[in-house]
C-alpha cells in the first residue's frame, strides 16, 4: 500500500532525474546521463516497476541523494554569452 506522499515524491524525483539526464547529455557526460535515465525509469510514478521497503528503500534514497549531489559538481552549466552588439568592444563576454 502506498503512503500519501510516495506517488508525488516519485514523480518529482523522476522528473528531476530526467532533467539532469538531459543536462548530462548536453554536457557530453554519457555515463551520468545513463544513470539518471535509469533513475527516471526506476522512480516513474505512472509505471511503478519496483516497490521499495525497509533497508532497500533507505539505500535507494541515499544512492539517489548522492547522485543528485554529485551531479551538482560535475554538471555545471556554462555561463551564457552576451548577444553580439555593434557597439560592444568585448564581443562574447559573459552576461550579467
């Protein structure tokens, strides 16, 4: 039996994993992308393939938390460059 918060939480984790996987693909980090796409499927709330309970649930939660924390350091976004201007003396500089 599912707890009241489990389905929304699985949806949020699955969506977050999908977004991080897309970012990893853009950054050329294929192994990170594969891991996060696997998390997307594993935590899918519409098609619950696996039900976690007990110590396995705690392990999966900690593994997911470590993965998301690691992605913050590995998958840094690149700063956006400013739009080229005919009056700007430093084209391609970082935007504010």
